[in-house]
């Protein structure tokens, strides 16, 4: 392990801890950062998925009361009252997670194979295009949000779980696309972010499991830098969630998507020309 590896790992943890909760692609931006730092694109995608474990811990700690409530409701869960009262959150997470697996696992194989065929500027520019598309979706969702709901339903679970599965592709924002789907379903921003963040916990653990299984261990990084990155991403992630939930009604996140996406497209073109 070199000092550079440790510095890159810490910086990667900071990037993950901040952008995981914004409607920009944490996976895409982290893969972009790692690619610029000299990591192979295929390995960068795998590392970006694995480092979501740190921010998963952030969400689990921040929403520990919701998680406790959902767990306590499990023994009394019945199909006829799946989305009533305290059962609603548990049913939402379970159904949406199943849908994420159905959609996301096949796309994961495709995403890693595709990233292995893309190099340098092409990979960066592709991420930029997907970031811009995420920004367009976020802008459109804000224009139709009615802000009248706060409890999930079965259609919500199926829809949000399916779109979360799509976010396995590099450049698609998990929080952005799931929050947008909930805004389309007439949830107000705080409720949409809360439901999106709760769903990130099983999704991120599943993505990390896929990464470890597919790579036969920690891909492309030694244990010490990996632990450093996870610790930093967890700490920074908790602070970011807290700050975001305080100002969620004031920031037009689609602007961030457009800015980062445009930067990636331009930067990818420059890299292609240089290479």
C-alpha cells in the first residue's frame, strides 16, 4: 500500500459520502474520479458500488428509528394490512428491494461488461450524458410534484424498486431517480428523500455483495485503503444527510446534474483528444 493509494481512498470516501445523497450519480461521479486517478474503468465501477456500504451505514444510523419501527411491525404483518400503519415502511422496503433485484442484477452484468470495453474519454463522456438525462428527469419531476402524500403504497414500491434497479448503470443517480419517481407520485420533497434514503440501505448492501462475489474479494484495492474509504464515506455521509434534510426545499438539484454532466462530457472529449 502506498501513501497515494491511501489519499485516493480517503478522497473517494469524501466524494461518496457527499454525492450519494444528492440527485447526481454517486456511482458515476465516484467512477469518474477513480478513472481520472488512474483506475481501470471496470474496476472503478466495482469500487463505486462497493463503497456504498459506508453511506449505507450512514443511512442506517440516521434512520434508526424508522428501521426499528419497521422491524417491530414484522411479527404482526398480514397481507390484508401490508400498507397500513407501521406495516407500510416494511412492505415498501421489501417489495421495492425485490423489484430492484429483478431489474438491477441483469443490468449489473451489462454495466460491468460495458465499462470494461470503454476507456478514457469515452467512459467519462458516457457518464456525463447519463448525468444530464438524470437532471432532465429531476427538473420534470419538480414541475409536477403535488406534495400531498407521505405513506408508500404497493404501486409506489413496484415503481421505485424498478427505477432503482436501473440506477445500477454508471451515471444514473440512485437517489435522483428514486426521488424523482416519488415526486411524480405526489410526495413532497422531505418524504420523497426519506423513502429514497431508506431504500438505499438494502440496495447498497446488495450491490456490494454483487461486487465482492463477482470479483472474488475486494477489487483493485487493499484492505487498509478500503476500510479508510468506508469510514470516511460513513462519517461524511451522515453529515450530508443531516444537512440535506434541512435544506431540501431550497436547492434545485437538477442544476447540479446539468453542471456535472456538462463538465463530464466536455472533460471526456478533451481526454479522448489527448489520448
